[in-house]
C-alpha cells in the first residue's frame, strides 16, 4: 500500500514537471472589482510549446450546505449576448492572451475565474492562477440631485458664510474706528498744555486775587510802615 502511494506521488510529480516544461503561464490579475450592470473583462495569458490550446473558462464559487462550505468549480456558460470569450490583440511578454467578457454583471457572477488547458500534448489538464471577480453594488445616494443643484447649494452656502462674517464684523470695525478717533482727539487736547510753566499760572492767579481784594489802586495814606508796592493798572 505504501509503495503504491509512493509510485502515485512520483508519477504525479513527473506529470507536473512535464507540464510545467511545456506550458508558460503569465501572472494573472489577482482581483477585479466590477460594479453591478457594468462589463468585466477577465484575462489569462499562456503559451504551450508547439501547439495552440484554446482555453476552457471555469469559475470556482464557495457554496454553503448547512454548516458546511465547499468550493464548487463549473465551466462558464458561454452566451453570445452576455458572456463571450475573445482573443486579445496584444500579447504580454510574447505570450498570447485570452479574454472573457462578461456584460451586465450581477452578484451571481462573483467567483474565481481561471483558464483550463486540456490537450493531448499535455500529461494532464492545467489551470491558470486565476482572477477573482468581485461584483458590488454602489451605495445609494442620500439625495439624488443634479450637479447644477449641487453647485447652487454650494454657492448659497458660501454667500451665507460671507454674511455671517460681515454682519457682526462691520459694527465691530465701526466701533473700533470711533474709539481710535476719540483716543486721537484726547491725545491732541493733552498736547495743548505741553510746554506751559505752572509757576506762571500760579503767580498770575495770585495777582488777580490780590487785585480783587485791594482794588486796582492803593491809598498810599492808609499804608504805614509797610513796603509800598503800587499795582500797575
């Protein structure tokens, strides 16, 4: 039993290395996201020495059966209206490429798409690395409005924002300007008295007070024993 298992393992290893020597695979795109109802293009590039092998497109989908999950691989149903295989015009690194075009994709098209190569020159069939197709639905718009309406809303918001800044700002500017004028006027009034001698004001004040008491003229006869100081009229 053990010897049979070893022989089968050696045979499978030889088959695998034999196929790899005959087939050159180009790296596939790992993931392709497509929005629902759009067109998805899946691609695989390879070359088999000496022969031309048309690919068989297969898709692997994770299935759920109760609590069990398993991978189910089936051949892609070709439909001329929606699913069509094509030959790419431009090769990649000298390798011919093949395209599977899926139109109006839906959620059921999600899966791992690969090219299966089966030919008499090969010891067994070969699968390419594959591309996982993920189909998604766009998030619904909260407000389905046109671009023109959006621009009008943005313009209105800008005007309101400008008014919110100007309305409280203009009175504040006027108040500040008025305060500046008052401070400037006060400073000018203070500058009027600069350079004046306060002693001069004091002597003048006493002279006025004395003239009011004694009058503009003095009676010399009434002043005895005192220094006579005549007031000038």
